[in-house]
């Protein structure tokens, strides 16, 4: 009886030790590396902010991600968040992603994710906004996404010919896959791109 | 219940966070837009400081040793019901956030918020409003997404179409004033919808909410 108890204590202690070692290893590879980088680049404010945001995103994913997410198959939610993270890193503009619901990624949803990525890229590159908001709602039959900035805005009827992104990569792409894109914008008033895609019911 | 507090004066605030650096940072960021009357780094110190200073608002870290923000609310609210709590966190686990809201916090903002926005949120909470960040709006929409199971009270366990619409706009990054314009209602009505959602969050018996509230966080940040 006593032996059994001490064995189970020992086992619990061993598991705790393994967990601790795993956490330590993860922190070493991620957070400590980032902190070291931040120290060497402390006079470059933009770089420090980007490093901190990226590390925050990675650590949060590690701490809170549902264990089955990402590993087995991509879902609409994980791919959208990934896209937001990549655009944020590329252009150093914070993107607040809020995603409600989730579902498997099919061709149509994939098209919406790519259009959303393009809209986020546009906002980050051209809008001169301090941050970009992405909100997406996924139901079994439909995905709706809103990409919003508080930047300079523009007249959607007078898009310069070289801004192919909006016409081809957003509006055109959504239409080709049976969805639609609406752009609400006015000079000085920011921009919101609304993407809607009906999904084939599984 | 507000004891005739005069809101032309900046609200009196207690900052509770177990990171000293963060408390100092918040004090500096807030400047003279609010009056920080005390700060505390542990649950015990926080309860004592709040009881002594009776602030308008407690800015409360969700994650702290010894039970976190939830414990502070549970110990203070019964004796000082006029004190209002605004939760502040870097954590995005829905369970943590929903737990402090259900314990009685009147809002949730993330630590990346700017000093000006944080001061505004504190003033609004002091005035009795609920403050939802886009992320909290997302959590709530998620929690109320499914239809309630039999046995749950439909009224408390479901959002109205209008409440849903208001939350969706918050999640999209719109401010109350903009939401009012878009939905052609008054700002007061927007606030009323958000307060109604807060009440439902606190009173609802929805399985998603109870489950979250019961299940303590899986990874404790205390030791990090």
C-alpha cells in the first residue's frame, strides 16, 4: 500500500518534471531567443514591436490553441489567423483577428481566405492605419469576413488602374468562386471590405 | 449605488497586477486622465487596498497567483457592490475571460490597448457602462452561437438579433458612436444592448458558459 502510494507520487513527480522540461525547452527556443534579439536591436523601435508581436502570437498559439487544431487538417479559422499573422509581420501593422465559429477548408473557403489576405495587405500597405481589424464568422453554410481599417480611405469608383489587387484578387476572385465582395470606403473615412461565401453543405 | 459620485472628476482607480513593471507602465500611460489611488500585486494586497480606498474602478489582471482576478472580485463585490471591475489581460483563452466576466467584471480589454483607449474604457466603466473589446465580443458570439439545449432558459441563454448585430459591429472594430449611426439607434441604446448582453453572460446557465467557468485554465502562467 505504502509502496504503491510512493510509486504513484514518484510517477506524478516524473510527469511534472517532464512537463516542466518541455515548457523550459519551448521558452528557450522562442521567448528567450526573441528577448535576445530585442536586446541587440533595442534602438530600432519598429523591429522591436514586430518581434514582440510575433512572439506574442506564437506563444499565445502554443498556450491556448485547441490541441487538434492545425495538426491534422487546416480549418478556415486557423488559416485566416495565419494569414493575418503573416500580413502583420510583412507590413508591421498590427492586425486584430477575431474569428467566431470554424469549419473545414474547401476550395470556396480557400478563395475567401486569399481574398481576405489581399484585403489585409491592401489595408496594411496603403491605408496608413494604426491597426487593421479582421472579423470572420463561420457557420456550416457560410463564411463572412470583414476587413476594416481607419486609414485614408479612397473612392471605390476611382481605383487607379495599377491597383489590380482590389479588382482581381478580391472582387474577381470572390465572384469566380460564387461569392461576393463589397468595398465600403470614402476618402478620409477608412475602408471596410466585406466578403461573403456560401459553402457547399457537407 | 454610485453614491452621487461626480464624474467631472477623474475616476479613482486601483491597479491590480502581479507584474510591478506593468503596474508602473499603466500608471505612466494613464497620466492624469484617471487618478490611480493604489496598486497591488497579490490577491491579499488587492482586497486590502480596495477596501481601504474604495475606488470607482479596479483595473484587474486576469492572471495572478492565488486565484487571479476572479478571486479579488468574489471577495470584494459582496461588501463593496459599488466598485466596478475592468479586466485586463494578455491572455486570449475564452474560459479565463468569461470566468472573470461571470464573476462580475464589467468589461475586458487586452493589454495591447493604448493609454488613451484604456483611460476611456475606465471612464466608461466608472459611469456604469459595459466595455467590450472586439475579442470579448467574439468570445461571446461564439459562446452563444449554438441554440440552447432543452432545459436552458431561452430568454437568458440566447442573444436577440439586435444584440448579436451590436456585438458583430464591436468585433469588426466599430466604436459605440459609429454603431449607433450605422444601426440608426442612439448611443444609449447601443450601451443598453451591451449591458443586456453582460447581464445574460452573468446569469445564463448555458452549458458553454458554465463549462468555461468551471474549468480552470489548463496552463498556469503563474510560474513563468
